[in-house]
């Protein structure tokens, strides 16, 4: 609405067109006023700030970003503040909220053992799945960059899992991991190996979920492939003349030139991995013995099963701090190893 | 790239050797460079084949099970190729109704509503905001843009509880509105992506139009949007996949089966069908992922563009 009002006023598109238009009125009015002021003072600069083109342009720009500003206040900024405030209250949605001070945060460390478990599970998952996933994605991208035939086919095969939803993918993998009927154990049996109970063994279950997460590396792989295809060939030609081997070319040219892409993928991978939810929810429900109780799952259960809204908000803030901390840490490290071509960083 | 360089080098080497030595075939088969090139090529294809096998295995297992007659699902060892293929499983999975639950096409309808609205809303609102950041000058521009990009770091969990309370107070819980309305306010990632793309459009186009008296709105609708079709298509396909697959959002909002989406249906399938008829479960999963697979096969370029349009060099 507001946008329509703004454009109505600042729309000067129908100047040269016949017919009625608010703008014409506005322009005529403005012209009259300007000619008047020029005539009386003889100075063009007497135009006030409110009539200046800069001001009008800024207003138009604000009209354009208005949707985001409203959305931010209602659905992001406001909720963030609300969730921070709520984390100091005890509120189970029945009685009015009661001030609780830092009790939620203290409880997390002292009494709620499940919270510690969930942090540990999430940490392990992030620390293992992100690096392995990135190495695999980069490896596949390097393979695809060898001028292979049927590039489109290979690329699709590796990318395809990325368009499968977390729920559907999890359901498929539950069936893959099935003790008696799953293809994993039956495949192992064909090779003469003994199958395991992949999803119900507390030692194995997190590993099984990590393997499932490695199935979804399509997006970082495509980013690596694009970065590889954009590498300047002169560097390799120069290295060839110098007689550099494959290994030294990879470590002295390819890796440094790819470092911005690696950095981007690692940061995005961590942000996504900390928030893992659908996989444990569908595949294990957090079990067995809380071995896959991810932070997201623990938070969801507290909020929507036990309706502990205040406690859930406190945990959400810890999750945010975790992501924030890991991202800042990455940015801090970045200056040491990320190479920006032509940049000063 | 490496293989390419080597092929060229080998051809030159061969050419040189035919002049000096007569046994061309011998050199071809035993020439060091050629041989190492061949080994390398074989290794590349072997690795690709192995990786593709692993990545496609879950799809094979799903299709295999989805086509099995019920009595073959629980046989050991499993049948690797279902015989006869039961195409009717898909129909059964799609039309089956458990007690008082609604039919599956009801879930599909809800998902379609959410996804179509989501795509339109995301494209329109994100493009609008992105245009302002790509083309217009206003006080606070850089600070606000930084703010938009940094919201990417905020986990959904942080805003989940307060948003839930908003919907509760609006009496919108267990309706589709909370899954429709918020997407009309731009999404940070797509704003960023579209801004990057808009900046690659030469500004001479809109300056010329501006001098001809076109408003910013007209420049946006008539010049920028038509020139950005590839980027908009990329945003559209990603938005569709996101909304089609969204799980946590519907999970906290929707509570009666009439309003469920397909992902909720799939996640609850196990509970609803206590015996878990795996062939129907897999058939349902296949039907549910099929629209995204088809979309991917028909718009691969849009997908690839959407991923790589962002300038990583920052």
C-alpha cells in the first residue's frame, strides 16, 4: 500500500503522455514554484532539501526496501529481542510469564544433562561432517573438472540428493539402514561382511547420520566446480614451464585460488549443520539413549512438547551464539589462509 | 583441465616421434606420457563411476522397493529387481486413507498452495528490495545491506518461539497463513543473490530510461526484471524446492491432518501405518520428491546459475 502511495507521488513516467496524471499536477506545481523562486532570488540553490532529487530518490529507495523492513521488524528483529527477553522468564503458555533471571542459563549447565548431551552431539556432528563433506565435495569437483565426457550426467548424479527434502531423504536412509531388509546390510552380506544395526546402536548412530549428510553435498560441489572452471590458465602454464608436478600445482595454485570458495562453503556448511533437525527427528527421534539428540531437536521438544517457551528461547540463544562464535572464529582464521585475488585481505 | 593439457602435449610428442622413429604403434601403446594419461583417465572414470554408484544407490533402493509386490518386501535376501513391477503401488500410496485421515491429495494441495505462493512472494519481494540496493542511493544503504546479509546467520530456532506466539495471538495456528504471509517480505539470501545479478546489468539501460522520464518503478518492471530472467528463474527453482521440502515450519504451525503438508504426511506415515508397508512408504516418498526431481531435470541451468551467480571474491 505504502509503496503504491510513494510511487504515485514520485512517478514521473507519464510526463510525456496525454491524459490525467497526478504527476503532471505535481510537476506543474513544482515548475511554477521553482520559476517563482528563481525569479525572486535568482539562485538555483535555494531549492530546499525536501525538493531535491536526492531526497526524492532516497524516499523511492526506502519505498522499495519497505517490505524487507516491515518483515524484519515483525519476523526477525522483533522476535530476536522477544526471544532474548523471554529467555529470562519462565513461561509454559498457561500462566502468565514469571521472571526467572538467569535460572534457565544456570539450569542448562547444572541440571539439564540432556542439554550438555545435545551440545556435544551437535559439536561432534559439525566437526566431523563439515570437513569430510567439504573434502568430498572438492574431490568430486576436481574429478568433474578433468574434461570428462557426460559431464552433465555425473554432475546431476551428485547434485540430485540436494533437491530431495530432509524428510524424504531421511525416510530413504532409514530403509537403507534397515537391519534385515536394508541395502547396506544386504550389500555387506554379499561381500561376506557382517551387517550392523546402524540406527539402533548408540556407538554407530551418529556416524550413520553423518554418512547420510555426506549424500547432500551437491551445492558445495557445484560451487567448487564453478570456482575451478574460473581459475586463470596462465598460472598453470607458468607452473608447467617451471616443471611443477601435479601435487605442487594443486597445493600452490588450486587450493589458494579456491580458498574464498572453501571459506564460503565451510561457513555455510557450519550454519546448516548446527541447525540439523529433520534427520534426527525422522530417523532416530534423538535415540538410541539420546545419542542423536541434536540441539535443534532438544530445543523443539522443550518448546513444543513440554511448552517450556522461556527455556527453549534460552537454548535458541545458545544455538545462535554457537553459530555466531563459529562464524566469527572462521572469519578470524580467514585472514590467515583465504586468498583474495587483487584484494588486500 | 589437466587431462586436456596432457592430450595436447602427447599429440605433439607423437608427431615428433613419427619423424624420428618408425614404430608409431609401439610408441602409442608404450609411450610414457600417453600411458600415464590413459591410466589417469581410467582412474578418473573409475572414481566417477564409483561415486555415482554410491550417490544413486539410495534412489535405486527407493524405486526398487516402491515397485515390489507386497509379498516380496520382506523376503530375504531381497529381490534386486522387482518382478513383476507393481506400478499400482503408486496409486495405492496416493489414494490410501487411514481411518479418519484425509486423502493424500489433500496434503498435496496444501503443499502446492504453500509452494506456489512462496515462489511468487519470494521473487517479487526479494527483487524489489534487491533493486534498491543495486541501483538506488540512500542514506544507510550499506549498513542496512550488511544487516540483511547478517540475518543469514540467525538460526530459525531463535525466531521460532516468538513467531509461534505471534501466530497464536492472531489465531492463525493450524492454518496455512503463517506459511504464506511472511514470505512476502523478502528473504535475505535471495535479496543478496538478486542484488549481485542486478549489478551486472549495465546501468546505461536504466539511465537512458530515466532520462526519458521513466520512474524507478517502471525501470524495475520494464527493464531490470525482463533482463534478469535467468536469475529470477534460479531464485524460483530454489524457492520451490525449499517450500516444497520445508519441514520445521509446517511442523510447529499445523496440527490437524487436514492442514498437513506432504513432508508432514511422510514423517507421520510411519506412525499412521503401524506395520510400515515399506513398498507404499517408498512409493509415497518417490511421489513426493518427484516434482523436485522433474524440476531439476528441466531447469538444470537455473539451478547451477543460482548457486554460482554470487561473486565469492566479495
